[in-house]
């Protein structure tokens, strides 16, 4: 979770980082408990050593002296039992505090209180111009049979929908294109479990600081439905030691994802932009600390490449400290242009979680120089969160006659160059 030795040596730096993230972390309490843990542990180990040495001498002592020595050992046992119990209590209390410590932001992350203070790094692509008033995606999608939210609501409730006809084909086309691009880059394709146990979800860090309200949890099974593919990819190597020569180890996962969207009621109630279930193509990387920043830029570059492949205009946002989330040390969002709304909206993101998740998952690597195992760094990046780019394609490629042109790169899989009403 966090190196307590580092925390003791960099307390002010840590305080500034946690404050910038908007998190109240009891650093002093953790360091006090850690010092008490060390003191008690040292005492318990000293008593154990004394008992071991004394037991070796018992056979050489006279009966009277042996009995006296045994009385001393019994007294040590009683004292040691109390210390061992206290040690267990202190370790548990310390673990609970440390387990809830968020990741610290990297030094190049802009300081800000929330999403209004994120920084636009660059804007890419030309926004489409229309000689007509562009229609919103939810009107186009319903008219062209791309999705059906009315029947989705009838069957499953609000914020559910069917991708139908060209909508389903668009998803398969984007999936195939992304897999072709990323497997050519050396990513291993994975279809992961959509249900993971509580230990895995907690170790990934998605149940602390109120995040559990976003998840679907099955108490009877002690399992969670994943809200993003990385939640089941990260734990793949839990409690393992990887070889540095195998790093970076990169996966591309395709899975359904489930989110309650707690607290978002009133936002994006129309259409399929913000729903409880959607499919996703997710990149995940295990790498060394030295490669971590370059790997983050690499994942960002791949996300940009996919948006450029389909011709969507977008901007890259560097998230400020107050909008990073619990796990991330640095994060970028890619937002596509939505003409009908006249705004950029988030499609994908990529984060580096440094060694924060790896410590919780106990994933290390063996350096090729033969040194002691070190914690890996974990990174994630969304290639496609399927529903949202479909919405962006509908708005950016719409025509005056109400049809939508299919991005050229997707046409081979879609079997059409234009989406028209059935």
C-alpha cells in the first residue's frame, strides 16, 4: 500500500500529496503504530531468544536450579503472551489504516480541487462543420436502429439498452480493429472473468473511500461484478514473482462491465452514454518502475491512435490531483467532440498506479541483475469503452439526410459505408 519507512522520511511530501488529492490520511497515527509494532516485536523476539538459550541449559542444571529457571521461563511465557496479543492488535489496527491510504500523485500532476481544474494537453483533429443543425446521438441512434433504450428499460430498468443492428455491428467492428492493432503491438488478448472475489477487488483498491457504492456486490458469494476489465486483469499475477526479462507484460482484455452510476442521476439520462452495463476493450501493463512513465505515454499514444483511426476529433486532458481517483498516481482522459452538445466528452482514459496496486496484490519481479525482488508498476488504459465512441461516431459522421457515414477503417467489418434507417 505504502512504504512506511519512506513515509517516515518524507512525511511533509506525503501530507502535501494527500491534501492535494483531497484525502485526509492519519500519517501520525500510522507512524506511531508502526513504532509501537517494532518495539513490541523486538521485545517478543528477545524473549523468544532468551527462552531458546535457557532451554538448552536446563539439562545441565541441578533439579533445584532447574525448577527456579523453569519458574522464570513460565513468567516470561505469561508476559510474552500478553505482548504477542498486543502485537497482533497493533498490526491489525495499522493494517486497517494503511489499507485505506490512497496512491500519491506524481510530481508532474497539476494541483487542483476537481475536474474543473484539469489541464488540456492538446487538441487533435478537425471538428466537423454542418450546413444543418446536428442532431444529438440519442435521436440518431433510435431513428437508425443503432440502440433501443425503451425496450432496455422495459426488460432491465433505467440506464440499460440494447445495441441493435448496426449498433451491434459497430461494436464488433471496433473490437476487431482494436484487437488487430494491439495484438500486433504484442498485447496478449484475454477474455477475463466478469465476477471476482472480494479479496481481488479490495486488493485492486476499488472498495475504499466510498467506491463500493459504484459496484454490484453479491453477499452470498462474496463476489463483485467488475466495473472495468482491469479489475480482473490486475489480480491475474497476485502473489507471483515475475522475471524482469518478461516485462513489460501487456494484456488486452474484452469484457462486460457493470456500474451502479451512483450519484449520477439526472446526468445523461437519454441514450447509452452513461449506463449500468457496457462492453470494454482494456489495456493493462505490468512493468518496472524505470519503464513506468514511458509505458504510460505508450498507452496514451495507442488510445490516441485508435481515435485517429476512426477520425474522431478529441482533446487530451491531464487530470489534476483532485480528479485522479484513489488508485491513480497520474491519469489522462481523452475526450471526443460531440457537435450537438458543442462540448468534448470523455471516451477513454489511461492511468499509472505505480506500485500501489502491486503492493496490495503482492506482485513483484526478479531483477535480471539478481537483486532482491521488487514491486512491479501497474498501468491501465481503455482502448474502447464501446457505447461512448458509438455515440461520438453518430454525431460526428451524421449527414443532412439523417444517415451516418461509417468510419472507413470500420467498413470491412461492418459491411456497409452508411447507416440508414431500416
